[in-house]
C-alpha cells in the first residue's frame, strides 16, 4: 500500500526492515527447471483480510510443498488473525519477524525471497502492488478486480506485458476460468456447439455485504479501510468488485470485450458508504451482440448468480450445460471443484515447469468492462470503450494516512459530480 504514514516504532521498523531485506541469492524465475521442481514454493500475502487469509490456505491446499512465509497488512490484528488461522487449520507457523504493518509493508514482503505473492488488498491498491511485484520479479496471484478506474487498468495492462518479458506468471482471482465445468463448456461453445452467439445475460443478484461496526477510536480512514467494500474509492462499487466474475465469463465466451454500455441503478436501501445497491447495464459487443447485465445486493429478494448465452443453434449456461433450439443436449459429468484451489494449483504448476501463464490482460479487460458500465450508469450517458479506457478519472486519494477522509457524494445520474471533464463523450 502507499508509503504515506508510518505506524511502527523506529525499533520495529529497523528490526523488520533488516529481516525483510535479507540477501536474495536467486529469484525463482532464474532457477533451473530441476531446482524449481524440487524447491518448496514460498508465498507472501499482501493484504490479510478474509480473502487474503482464504487465498493463503487455498495455496497450501493446492500443493503440499507450499509455505506461507511473509505477511503484511495495514492492521496488526489482521496479521495475527491470519497467523492464528494458518496455525490452527494448516499447521503453518509464520515467523513474527516476517510480518509487516504500515502502508509500505508490501515493499518489505517483496524484498524477501518469496516465489510468489498473493495480492489481496482493497482493489484501489491492486495496480500499484502488481507493478511493484513484477518489478521485484515475483510471480503473482492477484485478486479481482484488477483496479477501480481506467488509469489503474492501464497500469495493470502494462504490468502484464512487463511480466511476460520477464517470464513471470500472473493468475487472477476470476476463478471460473479454473473450473472444469466452465472450461469444458466454453471450449465446446468456441468449437461451435451452439453456433454464433446472438445474445447473453449475466447476473449477480444476492444479499447485502455487511459493515464493520465503527469503534470510537477508529479514524475515517481506518473505518473505511476495514469496511472497504462499501466505499467507491476503495472497491469501485460492487458492479466492479463482485459482478466482474460474471462479466469475465461472457467476455471469455465472446473472446473480446464490449465496446459500448448504457445503464442505470441506484440505492434502494443502502444508508452507509457511497456505493449503489443495484445496477443494470446493457453492454454491446462489436459484432452487435447485446449482454444484459444485472447485479443487486438487497435482502429478502430472489438470488440469481449465473451466466447464459444464446446461439443460432442452441444455448448454454456456460457452466456444464448445452442444449435447446435443436442443439444436441450435453451435460458436464466430471469433477469440477470450485476454482479457489485450482487457480493456485495452476499457478504453482506454471512456476515449477517454468512455463508462465499470464491472465493480466483478461482480468484487466473484464474489470474495465465493469468500470465502463459504472461510468455509463453514474453519468446517465452512453459510454464507449475507447472513451472509458482513456479516462483520467482517479478514485484513489492524494494522500494515505490514518486520519480524516472526505466521503464523495453518492452518484446521481446526470449530476455534475460524476460528469467530470475528461471521460464523458463529446
């Protein structure tokens, strides 16, 4: 995370900094194939919230020779919660001297001899930590979304290209791409099982995501960082943070991204934070295919988390079924565990074999799809891919420290707050 603000004593800083900057004799990418295959995989976790803890355990489940050796988070209690959970559930002890707090803790993890890092900070910091990890020559597992705004997306794309030049792997948390039922179904779609795609839909309609109850001693920054999901600058709104999964599946099927978006949404019940609780967007692809996109986080309503595509010869749920309109019906019957562990298994395999895989561009385009949709909704205008991707709108803050944070107003379509110069068409 950003450097501004230090929250350790000088003694802690010197001690931890010295351990973090221990001499690294060789990066994994420079090891021989034999050495890669034989050595334990050393993993550092950057961001120790629920997803960071979960990803750390997923990595250990993916390969018996994985060790979590370094942790960082802005808050000490989250580091200790991660250490405790790893010890109790995975019998893994993380050396306290390899645990770093503060805004620059990610740099200390990257200075160690880890083979890959898990990037699980709030999404606003994703592009920055990805760039730093690639420049440190580390393989990466990066949670989705890739960023919260277009400048961040462009940075992720650049980092992805840089990783390719260095022979580094980047795997993203769009886990459906690592689930057998999705992989086999979409392979068949690409081979023509339902003909040409003519329409698609993607839904993530579910219940609310909870807040942390604010403690009196918490500053605005600490409260927002702990409840980051509900703050636009940190999460990008839930169309970006959560619905990116479904949008990624349709982009995968279409083998490209949409070129235009038009939509609406708002807040039906949400009183805290400044994101919306429902979104509906019509996305259009270059070939004229339209994608109906809906996501909602409202209690006591019907849930629907799914993707569906219609073709000239049939249709598919993208996740194990093909049929309808004359297509030969097919159902996936093999094993298909959720992608949380397989995505790490695929990353680890690529490291051991010295055969890099790189998902940076895919997750960047799918995240940008969601951002384009949000920009269309917030502005009340038709938004094009070219205009959205060139936007200079930045959601992050100028300065990061544990103090006051001014909360941006909730977006009102057509309002001046979200019709800023530099990203609206015309």
